[in-house]
C-alpha cells in the first residue's frame, strides 16, 4: 500500500518527530511519500531514510485564502502524480486541505489530531472559526486518529465526527541506546525541548524557577517567535547564568541522556513527543496537567503533574526533585518502564496500519474508541 503523508510544517516539533518515526518504521508492503509546505527537519530526516519528500508551495499554517486554494490544487495534482492508495494528513491546515484533495481524487484518507485547532489555549475568535472548519473537514475524510484519550473526548464533545470514526492511538518512539550519564556531578541539570511559542509557556517556567534554590541549571532547546521575549525575562529575573538557550539541536536524545529532570510547562497539549523522549532517557518528568499528559506522566510515580498557570505549584515540584536525588532516580526508572510497556513504536505502527487497512477497505475501525 502506498501512503501519501501530508503535514504543514517541517521544522522539529512533536508532530514532525512522530511522523518521521512512523514512516521510518512501516512494515513491509507499505510505501511512504511525505509532503510538507517547507523544507527543514522532516525533509532532512526523509532524505536520510531514503523516503521521497515533496514540497507543497503555499501550504502554510496561517489562514491565507489564496495560498490555501493554490496548495489544494497542488495537492490534487500531487495525488494524481503519485497515485497513493491512501492519504494520511497531520495537523489542522494539512488535515483540511489534504482531506478535500483526497475526496476530489477519490482516494481514502486518514487524519491524525496532535492537538485540536480549537484547543484550550486558542483565542476565542479562532475557536469559533476552527470548530466549524474541523467539522467541515471531517465530512471529506475517513477515520480520525487522536494521540490521547483527552483529545478523543474533546473531539466527541464538540461533535467533530461520530464516535465510530474516532480512535485513540498513543504515539510511540523507537528505542535508542543512549550514552551513560556523566558521573560525579554536583549540579542538577533540567531541560525543556519545545518551540518558543505561547503554547509552551516558557514565561511560567522562568517565573517558577526564580524562587528555586540549590545548584541547578536549565537547558532550553528550540527556536520560535517568543525566544527574544524569554531571553529578556531571564535577564530581568537574574537567571542568565543558570539558563542555556541552545537553539535547534540535532542531538536531543544525547542532551536528554545527560540531564537529570525534564520539564514541560505547556498551556495545552495533545501527547507531547518530548515527554516520550524524556521517558526513554529515564528522566523524571515535571509537566503541567493539560491534554493527554496525565496519560503519560503518572503523578508521584514517574514524575509530577503541576497546575497550568500556577508558578508556585510548579516551583514546589521542581524544588522537591532538586532536593531529592533518590526520588529522581526512582522516578526516572519508573518513567523508563512506562515507556517500554506503553510507548514503543511497534505498537503504535501496528495499530495505525490496521486503521489504514480498514480505511482502504471501507470497513470499521478495528480499535475501540474511548467513551465520554
């Protein structure tokens, strides 16, 4: 079966990492072609893996009627050229245009929701637009895969599609042999891997850290529009000597392997790949309890869940792990076990492929949905 994967952006993000892992681990008999609106991390990963990559000019994240129509036409043309058996789209804009293009060409399609375009942190005006657009897009496609139970419930609550068309499949990652952590370290290293955007709430994290004592340092990996603002806040809070802004990195697994604590201070999420990467590296995780994060982080077992928007609560959780080396070790081991048992790539690929087979045959999704 030949599958055309469509996504809007190609920079390093959770959806792009998950898509690259999926197409790199398809079983025999399944062929992938990846299309995106730009070059970048995803295109480079496809090139390394020998996976055909196609750039769709005009496929952009923002609403842009002229570019959107042009991108739709180019997607229709691409489907005619590639003749895939199925189209699998990721992220909202690509999900809308790719499903319409697949419908025009008579090609079955599947859509994966990483986060809904109307999620909690989205401005109210955009939500009023996003919900009808998601319902409209769903009319043109087949099964909708969500990456968390929380996302499935939200989609059903807003009546995006019927219950028999929505299915939750947790993301999975391939396991890696990571370098051993450096010994004899007195400083506790924390790390957060995330784009600098409002969703990820770097400001909340820095305000929480301003009151944390002890010998600690924070590494921030990523780029984005709020980077300058975050750097200015670090200066204002006198945190410059403790925080490293590392930019985009190709060695994220190695950075995680050398850290002691993973933190994610998001305002909203689906199922963050960065937390899976941290669990794979045996790191305890401190994360805001939003979206599907509680399906990954077992509070007080593999890490701590904090209240979104509450720097005091986040600060207490961080201080506890900085002060307690043995708790860090125990939670890190438990996080690693959780990854091994629930988030391996072979499980998510097997379930995803079963959805492909059902969509292509026009049958029922073979995996039960979560109940409201």
